[in-house]
């Protein structure tokens, strides 16, 4: 019995991280970041607008919400597509009524199939950002570079409305290959939102230039808490309230934080859930400490500070 | 040690010991419950080698799961440590020791807070499965040297990385002079271990009220977590009046240190701290106190209750 001597090689055992993509940073040691709204907590709601192909298969893994029954899994296909027909309009109405905005991470295929949906999101004033081609095209190291490059380049072209080209990227199911950040930078994006290791932006360095890594919500998402973990609706909203309480206690107008929440129209856009979301959104928007912003606003502000040496990368 | 050609039907490390009529434990100062908190301060490698099983559920790089765990070191650790300091609770750190090299700032704060460091292997992505005895000794040596270098502390405690210990691990720990192990979940009190050389005790850890199983496997909300831990405490505290019990709170800063969970953690510490009969200890202190005061009595009681029983020896 032996694991072999190579198992005792630790090539990255050094000060700092075990890769060169970005530097280690402790949030407590980071320079304070003041938000343009003058409020301590920036509320960043991101909405995944997904399309799950009926024939998406299961390689290299099935993302949450993917097809899991025998083909044709119309049960799951249509339950997801419900979000694009019905749920998203409920979310748009609630956010508009609350005077709130959001970032929509949209699969390119949604824009191609449902241009009316893209228009509705654009007209609501939400940020339109890229979420890959569709939920059947995951980014992973099994893809060759050219195939992945094509996905990264084609998606924003499908989402461009007039002169508004997306600047934010969120990979389907937070999946990346080793090449994804570089391809995303090369395609002209300014921020990427896949790494859930921080609560404030930081810088990712790629051969094609820097990206801002935005602290997208993973745990505080309806996909995670309601769909995957089967918690109750009031447990979802109470955890958001608890996070806000913590972040308010840890922040000041001069040293801001981000409360990131991620939603899916096919989850929170259900009739029995939307009232709880309306109530929470109304409460958040009435909070004196909260400034509701989009991902591109937050990333651009942070990037400006970082370039001036006023934010810790 | 020879390699085993067959599998065991039980681990063989401990004898049967009924909860009733054991020698009475009283913790220092007449306390009835030894409470200790074990933050698992870990690093999971982005591209670990695979000897037995892959550490990541997704193809490398598993950006989602890697970055989720990394939150603990970038953000969650300090939030969690602040709450512990507020309630005068010292941590006993289940440490992937490579973290000393990667993130020495975290170890500096642990040292300042007076926390114990014990072994959780090199990385949480390097398992002990299928290691030879010499390979296991090499892990012990590395851990011992690294902890000494970065904290000046002696290595006294052992939780195998991802609890990947094998049949021979505990024998090797005893030979290497380790005081206590946490790989076994069979009791609410310290117990002696059957080892051929040296002496080893098992201290209650917990996979039952550990934040990973509760939050990631049982999918609990923070409120349910707090209620679970408080119920665990209340029962063990009551039983501790009969004979001293141990309650461990195993933590992972990437879960407990999240903004939506930290209040639940604080609620538990506030509840525990409101009880007079609690000894807030470290793993090392519990092990040493048990060895000094109760080890022999427990061994004698084991002999008595197992007289005539099937003997299980590793």
C-alpha cells in the first residue's frame, strides 16, 4: 500500500494562493470603498435568465435546474421555460414598483429565441449582461480553446441592443475552464462574476488584461436555498435580512459593502413566492443604509478606485 | 506493521463502554460540561493530485466549490474569530498545515488569540487513504514541524483530513506521541484507545452537529442550526451533572462566517456562555485533564465491564 512519492509534492506550497490568477486579499485588510450613492450597503440583485435545452445531456455535469428525467424531459424543460414567459414579468413588475434595478445575466439563446424578453428587460433599465450561450453549454476544461472562445464571443453579440454591449459575464452554473477569464477579458468584458470567495470586488489578472471579479451571490440565491436545499420561503428571506443586518454593522458610508442576491425567474417568479419577494424588496429599498445598484455600476466604481490606488486589488 | 489482506468487521480501537455507571468526571473548577470550538481552517487545492478519489465534484478547475471554500480564509475567518473573542471562546484549530505557508496572517491571529493548533493534515485535498505506514509518519512529521515553526506549539491533536484515516493511522499517532484523536464519533466523553505502543485518547468531536453536514447535507437554515446546537448543549449540560460531558462545535469559516449565518453562531455562544457549569477549554486541555485524572479509572472500568466479553484488539 502506497500513494507514491509524487503525492508528497506540493508545488504551490508558498505564501499566497495556489495559482497566479489573482492575489490573496483579506477583506479586513482592504482599503475602504465608498459607494457613489453615499450609502454603506450596495444592494446588487442579479437575475439569471436561463434557457435549458431539452437535449442538453449530462456532461460534464447537470447544472441545477437541468434535465434529469428521461428524454424528452418536458416536466423540467417547461418548468424552467415558465420563468421566461411568466416569472420574469412578475420580477420586472416588482422591481419597477419598488424603484429598484438589477443585473440580468442572460443566456444568448434566450435573446435569440425571445427578443421581446430582451426588450422588456432593457426597457426596465436593468443591466443586460452575458450568461453564456445556454445552460447546456457549460464552460469547463474539456472544451478546446476555440470552441470556448466562440461561446464567449457569440453570446454578447446576441445580447447587444443598439449600442449597449454587455460588460459583465457570468458563466452558466458558475463553471469555468482554466481559459475562461482570459477569453472573457479578450472578448472585451470588464467584469466576471463566477468566483464566490469574497464579499467585495477584486482584480483578476489575465494575459488579455485585468477583469473585476464581482462577488455574485451563491448561497443567497433562490436556486441554492429554495431549489437545491428545499428550504422554506421565509427561510430564504430571513437569511437575506440577517445578511443585511451583519453588513450594516460592519460598514459605514466611507467603508461600504455589497449585499448580493441572485434570483431565477423560474424560482422566485412563482405565484406563491412573488409576494414575499415584493415585501422584502419594499423593505430593502426603504432602508436608509441601502443603495440599489447594478453590477456594472459597482464594478466600474471599484475599478476606478483600484486604478487610482484607492482600492485593494 | 504488516499490510492487512482482509477487511475488519469493526475498527477495533475501543472497547464497549456503556454510558451508565462510568467513573464520574468532574471538570476543573467543578464544571459539568467541557465546551470546545474547533474551527477547521482549511485549504483545498485548485489542482490536487488524485491518489484515491477526486476531491472536487466538478472537472478541474471547480471554480464554484474552490471559491466557496476560499471565502473562509478571505472573509469568514475574521468574522467568526471576532464573535469567539467576544465570548472568550478560544479555538482549537483543525489545521491544514500548508495554510501556515500560504496564509501566515491567519495563523498570526490564531496565535494572538491564544488558540490551539492541531493537525488536519497538509491540505484538505490530500487524503490518508492507501498510505503506507511510512507515508503516514511523513505526514505526522511535516505537520509537527510546521505547527512548531509557525506557532511554537507541540502537536497534540489529530483529525485526519476529510476524516480519511485508515486502519493503521491511530497506531501511528500513538507511536508518534500524539495525545488525542478526533476521527471517531462513538462517544460524548473522552475514552481510552486500544493502541500497541504509547497512549491515545479519543475526544468527542462531532459529525452530527458539524456545520458542514448541517448546512450542506441536511440543508438547514441558520435558525434550525442554532436550535440544533442549543438542544445538543442543553442535553449534554444536564447529563454533565451526573458525569462531565464534552460538547464540540466543529466549524468551517466558509459556512459559519457568512453574513447570513454569523448571528446564528453568536446565538449559540451566548446561550452556552450563560451557563455557570461550562468549562471553555481547548482540545489539548480536555485530553490532558482526562489523562491526568480519569484515564486509569476508565481503563479499569472497561476491564471490569468487558470481563468475559469478546475482546477486540486492532
